[in-house]
């Protein structure tokens, strides 16, 4: 006879033991250290930090190891840890104009003060599998070095701004809302939108940005400037009365320059999209700046073309991969009670429909 | 044993205070969805994070906690959530509905009537009853504030016109004290009558959607219907095959390749206590007999 399914607890424990074994893989192969992940899978670490909203390469590496390389799962681990940390204050806004750049390029000018710095990029590499990497051991030859620039690299969009050719952003000192401490409220301020985009799923933001390039809310974007490097994080210490540097973070910043013919409220000028992400995550930063620009249609007096990337609620409510993956995967949980009520309903509706059809046939036959 | 590296019931006190404020507001305005700053929990969104946060904010060390999913104490996610609170709060747990002071549930209301002083916490996936009629939160909030529920009545009317009856079997919408239309979470409509005039406090938590709402004790909750098509809390037309109960909600279990099936109480505690009291169903054995 039927035995009510018992033993859920033991099954869960056993499944977790199995998972731990699978995570380790073949014990004959050396275990991966978190330092190796941090150093050699750095772009994974960067993505996990960016979407996890926590700048900590060691913890991100640990999360990647624990998640068996599933980056969304790693983001989730980092977020769940982050939310338990106490907040002891906020830093000053970081000065990206004073960034120590490892990469800085502009697509809108052939050259600019400070020059183009390619940095460690996949751009222009031929995507041929390098079988030498399969053989371990050899260190790559040291890369040539250049002297560190002595002065700060100015923002490219600043040059356009001098001529009034690009729309200028109004500075404000309001404390921005915190998405992780307040429920999302719509319509959202730009600060809140940028926050949601920077921790949004890279794939989702990329696809939305791509859709604007293909005409769904087109914004005619050029990469005005993309810069990657480290910036100092400073914090005001009330007891001291001045700000002290508490550390450095690596950031990617992208400013797009967008063609704009003007609207009822704005003169013809270039407009901007903005992207800022943790680590070297340039695909994400560029995509973010395109989506940011698409979402600004209202403030610039543009038409709503009904494109997904222009729809603030659609973008912001679906950008978070931890939320999305949780809800998507929850349909694995038992739903048999709901299913049972649907079964009863379908049976009832079918019985009624079949009776009606039978009666109609009977009538037709007579 | 409580895990000392976390605060009692996992959440820090500031977060609990924020959640309690949302709960109090929900109790003050029954059926109204209160936005709250839902936290990332160590289990995925969609797996009960809203209910877990509400439970965490309600628990005190003296509480006795029961966790059910689909009416059962031993379904995997119920086991997982119960373990979470055993570990982080060290509270006593039980499977007996009457012994529990806090019951967290997914998709069911226990068969045994709840009593004053008990708290029933529902896990809610989509708190907005109008969501599948209007996908925009900005719009649905407006509709609630204007008490504009025509769309919902049209939907129910169209069901009747097309199918002869209302084609919603679970998450059946209700009206709370004649004001807010509320989603009772995906409980089967069979459970809807138990929502009304309950002596227990009923709290609803939607983590991913960042909403909390509440039914204080003895709130009048009416399932939406029409005079000529009254609400019908249907269930499988059988008795429980194990305990013989005629009035409980039943799960249908397929027992062999030939499609034979049996019907058993979805509320495992209810079924067990009936069998222990000597009730026997069509396929049941008396308590103590090997199973």
C-alpha cells in the first residue's frame, strides 16, 4: 500500500553530500584554490562582484568555487552574505577622473589628451584556441611596460561639454536611494535606475542594449569613453574631521555620446548614457550605458516607441538574476495541491462540456 | 542548537524592526499590500523568502514552530525551512497544528481550526491579485487605491460566459472587509472559507515582490462571486483512503502503471491524528499497523 512519502530530511542531507562530492570532482585532479580563481578567472570574479554588489575578490572567488563555477549561484551566495553585514557608513563619491587607468579608449576621437590606452583586452585577438595553454607550466613573457601617466586623465565628454555640444548633468548632493535597503518604487530616479542596472544580469542588460542598437528604442550611441582602472575610496571620519582613504577598487566606467536631434523641450545636442561597474567588466558597463540612455526618453522629451529598453518598469523589475533565477526555479517545488485543484476544475468543465456536446448531438439526431 | 554566529532567527534586529513595522501597517489596513525592503535570504527568491522573513520577525524564543508545504510537514522545502529556524533560532518545532504558535505555510491552510494567539504565515509568490490582468505595478497600485476592481469582475464574468463557471481553482481572489481585493496566495479555493473570521492572525509575505499584507483576527473575507454563481469551494468527491475523512482536502496519488489512484489528506498532521484516533479509510490500516 501507499506509504506517505517520508524521509525528506535524509534525502536533502544525502543530496548535499552528493553535491559536495561532485563539486570536488575527480580527487586525482588537484583541488582548485580560491587564490587561483581570484588570479586566473578574474573576469568571473569581476562579474560576481558587480552583480553581487560587493567588492571583495577573495569572497567572490570562494563563492565561485562553492557554486561549481555557476556565476549566478555565486552572485547569490555573495548577496546573501552581503545582506548580513552591518553598515557603518558611506564613502565619498569616487573620483573616476582621478582613476589610475589600465585601459582608456575613446571611439569618438582619434586621439585625446592622455592618449588611447588599450590595456589588457581581448579586442583584436584572433579567437583561435591556444593549445599551448592546455600544457601547464610556462609563464607568459613579461609584457612591455610604459611609464605611469603623471597627470590625471580628463574625461573625454568634458571636451564636448566645453562647447555646449553635450547635454550637461546637473550636480546634486542628495543622498541616493539604496536599492538593497528600500523597496523599489516606480517611477525610479536615475540614481536608482543606475543602481539596478549595475547589479542587473549581464546577459539581460546586454540583450536590452543590443535591442536598442537594432532599432527597438534606438539611441545612436558611440563610446565616448571607456576607462578601467583603480580609484581610491575615501571616507569622512567624523572624529578626524577629514576624509581618509580606506582602500582602492577597480572600476569600469563607460560614457556614451548619443546623437540627438533635439525635442520639444531640448535643443539639438549630444546626450549621454552612463555605465559604472565593479572590476574589469566592460561589456556590462557599455551595455548599461546604452540601456541608461534608452530609459532617459522621458526627461529628454523623446517619444515612447514602446521598445522594451524604454520601459522602466519592465527593465528594472526583470534585471535581477538572483530574483529571476529563484522564481524561475521555484516551479521545481511541489505544486501538487494547486495541480489537484486544477485537475478537479478541468474534470468538472470537461464533464459539463461533454454533456452539452452529447445533448447537441442527440438533438441533431432527432 | 542555535547557531551563535547569526542573530536570533537570522535577521538583525534593525531588519526585524523594519519588517514588524510593515506587518503592523498591514494589520492596520487589512488586505493592503505594504512595500517592505525585503532582504536577500540564504534561500532563493520564490522559495519562501517572504514567509521566512515574516516568521523571523515574529518569532520569540518561547514559540513553537510548524512548517508545512502542500499541507505536509515532510515535503522537502518545509523540512529545509524548519531546519533553518531550528538552526538560527533554536525554537521548538512541532507537526501538531494545535501545539504550534507560529505556522509557516505554502499553498494550504491546516484543516484543524486555528485558535486565538496562533500566527499563520503564508509564503506568497505574486501578491498582486490583478497582476495577470494588468502586468504593471504602477497601474495596479492605482487600481487598488481607486478601488477599481471592474477588471476582475469582468474576468470572472468571462469565465462564466465561456466555461459555465469561474475557472480559477487556486489563488482565488477575495475581498477583505469590503475594501481591498487580495490574493490569498496559491491555496486551493477549498481553503478560502477558512480565511474569514479566523481567531488567528494571518500574515502574508512576498519576498521577491517586496510586499507584506495581513488579515487580523476575525476579519471578514469574502471570495469573489456573483449572486447567480455563488462561490463553490470544491474538492475531490472522495473520502480520504487512509483516515476516511470526508471533509478534508485530498491529494490524488497514482499508485500503479494502470492508473489506479488513491485519495489522501493533503494535511499530513490532520490525517495522522485521525488515524491515531482510530479512523480508518478504504485502504488504511489502523494506527500501529505496519505501513
